[in-house]
C-alpha cells in the first residue's frame, strides 16, 4: 500500500517541481525560443518538394533535330511550341516523341533539372513518397532512442543530420541520387518531429502546455518558405539555405539540459537534481526541496528497471484504445496536411502566393487552438477543428465535381478553410497525445504515431497526381477522414489540467487535487496495480 502512495507521489512531485522552480520562467522561455527557431530547418526540409516538385511551364519542340540546335534548355521562346503536351498537335506530322523539352526560366525545380514530365512524371511524386518513408522509419526508431538514451541527444542529432543531408542533396547529379538524400532528410526530420514536442512539454507547467505547442512557428516559416522560393527559385539554393539555418542551433547543445522527467523515470537521481537546480537558478528561485523525490527514486533504483518498448503502448485496455484511435487520427492528419500542401500547384493563381496563403492561414488556426484547448479542453478542440477541416474538404470535392461559375475562387477558399482546420487540429492532437502517455513511453508513443502519420503522407503525393485525372478525389478523401477523426477524438479521455504520468499503470482512476498558490484543479491518478 505504501508503494501505491509513493508511485502516485512521483507524478505529483514532478509537476510541483516545475511550479516551485518558477513555472514558466526564463528557463522555459529560453527552451521555447530555441525550439521555435529550430523549426525553420525542419519546415523548409519537409516542404521543399512543394516547390522543388512543381512543374514549370514547358514546351515540346516538334521540329527536326537540326532546327532545335542552338536553343537553350531554358529558352522561353521556342521556335515551335506545344505547351505542356506530350503528344504532337494534329497539324504537325512528326514522330510521337518530343525532340526536345524546353522549360521556362522562371523557376528551376527537380522537374526541369531532370526533365521529369510525360512518361517520367511519376518520379516527382515518388520522390516525395520516398522522403515520407524516411520519416516513417525514423519515427519508431527515434521514439525508442529518445526513451532509451534521452531526449537531448536524439533532438540534436536530428538537427546535425538535417543540415548535412541538405548540403549533400544540393549536389545530386541524378534524380535517383536526389531521392536517396530526400530519404535521409526524411529520416532526420522524423527524428526531430518525434522529439521536439516532448523535449519542450516536459519542462512546461500544465496550464501553459497548450500555449507553447500552439506557437505558430511552422506556419510562419512555411510562409517564409514561399518567399524564399520566390527569391531563390532554384531547388539547389533552397537546400543550401535550409542547411545554413541549422548552424546557429548546434551551439545551444551546451545550453539545453536533458529532461528532468526522463532522468527521474530512469532513476538518474543526481543528474535530475542538477537539472532542477539549473532551472531554479535561471528562473531566480531557490532550489526546491527534493528529499521526498530523492527517496522515491532511491527506492525505485533498488528494483530492477524495466526496458520499455513499443509493445508497452498496448499494456492495458486504456493504452490500446488510446493508441488505436490516436493512430487513425495521426494517419488522417498526415494525409490531409501534405495532400493540401503538395497539391498547391493545382490551385488557380500564382504558385508562390498560394504557398504563402496556405501557410499563413495556419497562424490564426494555431492561435485558435491555444485559446480553445485551455477553454474547452483538448478533446473538443480537436473535434471542432477537424469538423472545420471536414467541411472545407468535402466542399472542395463537391465544387470540383459540379464546376459552378467562379469555381476556382470557391475551391481556393474552401481549400484554405480545410487547411486551417487540419493544421489547428493536428497541433491540438500533438498536445493531446503527449499528455495521454506516461513518461517512460511518451516518446515511443509519439514516435509510433508520427510514423503512422507518414503512411498518410506517403499516400498524399500519389493522390495529388491522381487528382489531376479524378477531380475532387484529394479533398473528398481529406474531408471524409477529418470527419471520422472528429468522432474518434470524442471517444478519448480529456487530458486538460492533468499531471503528466510517469509510469505505466494497469488501471487508473482520476483523482483531483489542489496545491497552494494554484488556481486550477489538477488531476492525478490512483494506482490499482503497478507495472
């Protein structure tokens, strides 16, 4: 019975330590800023194919090869022009093959670099799918790594690899070589995305978790990516710019400590105390009394420590339900978000403007998420935003089928609406996810769900390609999945204002408690049977 009480105390003590160290103080602000800045690299890495895979204006030259000599590949005034046609016009008598494809000089993408049109048009979407396969694999591996060796080494290794592989990709001499480096970039992005939210949220008090997770760093950098593409308009230069953005982050390795929650869950008592002391010092607070926590960790250290794996995500009925429902939601978000992002060149108007608009719309969605998550809870926030995404997606599908007057404007408007809902709902889902798993498997769970989302993201580029032949397919699928997601979220238990659990329990019963100087009621857990 004493052990039961002690295990309850660990969750509560770790939450109280954050408050006693100043809550959201200078240390938490420093970590938040570092995380905010670091997202520029992963945003540009992930979205590179939105520009890099776009198809510039191009023409087929149906003249004899002697007439084609002397004309530059990027000439904008070809002598005989068949605009974006892989077969000769009816009034031209020649072979069925272009004697030369001429691309506009407005942009240099991988399509124009290796002439990936006509029979080779499938390659571009396949490269994007290969990139997402890298994220799928690394999600599981990085989640296990972060729970085994720590959040900090996994996080900074991802940034180092991201910079290195972006430089290498810029020197690709064939699309096959480029696809290989996009896979490796996907691996490094997957490592980053698996650890970044956990690395931040484990230092943050309960009432500000939704705020820091909803900071619109991704949409801000995605909007700047549209501007970057417009200014550089060359896929190689964009890779170099992305690599350079990782350099200022590497020295912060010596500023950011390991998560004290992870250290505590692994019974690294002395290391955890040093981190707590550092947090309190930077926040201008006295070091909290850690005698009780030290006593609990000492007792745990005397017992054989269990090595956790992905199988622990199914350790009890509550975790099984959580993992299965979350998996469907993450898969749907992965498909919907990247289908809309990579399908930007199918919208009417300027590619750069549409990239900017689809990105900037995420800023108000993030702010809405922050407000709603603390007002109505994580569950209802996800439900509401996924409902908006479903409405926007299904509306685009219907408009694409019936093709009314001003269809282009309607499609663009509903696409923006759907992107707002998907982006905001995914941010809320990330907070929901991190609060639903105990510390010992939090990164493993997040990594698994991140990998599952990449299955949807791998399918997205192929659906974008099919959407050219089946109008509305992309958005009908998006709207349907988002509607089912909204329903799934209502089945999951609310996590608003709950302490982060430290260990796995076979059954848990919510237990409310309050602490002095705390104006919110938080929820702990009564342990029925320990692992």
